């Protein structure tokens, strides 16, 4: 999956639910800003080395976004679940980076593909009413 596809998969124009919590409204605002950063930073990797650089940048950006989202007060239970799903994403891309660092290119590619195709965080944020996240 290219970075463009990742960005497309992470953006959503779906309307927010009428009963959107204060937390999810703030989360959506944060995620719009971070989505713009992702579009700017990640590019479209083609080679294995570019994929590694992509993974490192993705982990950094996602970790920074997580830190901002975690600071939003009045998080709902579904917001907690969304942040937990995001932590799984961060760990998954971290595992891919570790595989590369240990010289296991095949495991790196397999794990990075799993990370790129993992929709759990997107789904969890949508359930929390933060459909601009994930």
C-alpha cells in the first residue's frame, strides 16, 4: 500500500454522529491536523529502504498524534478503546522496524503490510465518534 493509499484510508468525510462527545469533537480537530502532517511527511515509498524510512516516520508521527489525543480531557470509554487500538498500531509498526533492524526484510515487509492493512484503530475511532481519526 502506498502512502497515498494510507492517507486515503485514514481520511473520512462521513458526518459525525449527532451525539458526538466533547472528546471526539476535539479528537477530530487534532486528527485533521495530523492527517495533513502525514500527507506532507510520508510520500510514496517504492524501495525497501524507502519503506523503512516510511515506517520510522509513520511510527514517530503516530506516536506524537497519540500523545496529543491522550491529553484531551473527558475521554469516553469508546475513546479509551480507540487510543488502545492506536497503541496496537504503533506497536505493530515498531515490530516492523525491529525486524528491519535485525536484518529480517521478509518479516519487515509482512509486518508492515499488516500494519498498513489494519483497520482496527479506524473502526475504534469511528465508534468513538472521531471519524477523522485512525
